[in-house]
């Protein structure tokens, strides 16, 4: 964009929705190209800039760039009010098997919007930990670990349901 052109946020928001469609259809390369185009053109003051950047990070994670989660983390730390940014971080962490960080991002997102359907689905998908067998002891205590292994049911194992 040269100095005589003006920034048209509405135009880039439409391009953003097109990029999200590409992302949701697993066309990560196409989506990434559009996200980068939007981010390059977006002005620093654009209220959606962090959202654009979080999608770039998530898309790069989907393309196998493990270090791209750092971009998601950076954006989420800057924008603690956007539930979609927190969701993108949670999903990126989940895709990289960073369960603890994913859970924290889901919790942050749900603290912004407790009824967000995507975050609620992701929380269900991630599952939850069982309570320790002896709640008075720490979860990592040897007795709790041993009893937990004894009581954990695995389908198809004889003697267990």
C-alpha cells in the first residue's frame, strides 16, 4: 500500500472472513497467505489486528511450525479480552499436546465468555482429570498414583469394566 492509499478496514475484514473459510476447509497454505496479506496491510490501530495475528499463528501450527505457538501466546498476552484469540491459543496448544497450557487458555477464554460454544466443545474434547482417590493427599503422592492405576478402567481388559 503506497502513501496515497487509505486503509480500508472493512475490506480487510471481508478478506479475513475469506481466510477463515480457507482455514476451516483445511486450506492452510491459502489461509496463511491471506492472513499475512491482511496483517501486512493492517494498521497498528486496527482493533482486529491481534485476531488476524492469532489466526496466522494457529494456521502456522496447523502447517507443522511448532514455534508458531509463540505468536499465539504473544497475541493472547496482549489481548486478554478477545475470546477468539484465547480460543486460537488453546487450540494451538492442544494441537501441540501442551495440555496444561491449553487448559489455561480455555479457562481464560471461558472467564471472558462462559457460554462460548467453541471453547466449551474444546474443553469437552480435551476431557478432564479424575479426582485423586484420596483427596486429602496430593495428586502426585505415591499412594494416589498407585490406587489410581488400580482403579483406572481400560476397555477390553479382563476384570475391569
